[in-house]
C-alpha cells in the first residue's frame, strides 16, 4: 500500500526535505567552485558557483512549493 502524500506525515516529510535543499545546493556549488579554483589557480569561482548554488536551491524550493500548492 502506497502512503498518502497528503497525510500529515507525508507533508511533514516533504517539507523536511525542503529544509535541506537550499543548504545542500549551496554547499555543492561552493565545493565545485573551490575545486575549480584550485585546478585553475583562480580566486573567484567559489563565489560564482556559490551564487549558482543559491539560485538553484531557490528554484527547486519554488518548484516544490508550486507543485504542492498549485
């Protein structure tokens, strides 16, 4: 039997994962930028990829919220 996604526990699970989307995308973006900085000898790619991670995290948050309430 498949659990009901609209049950309180299902909703709590979906919203709990949203709490990890933004920090994890920021972390991944920063790490990728940091490694590229080390590879190419630059000093700015970590901030560029951190910003890209933040944007990607917010995009995913907005998509998930629209899917749940739209």
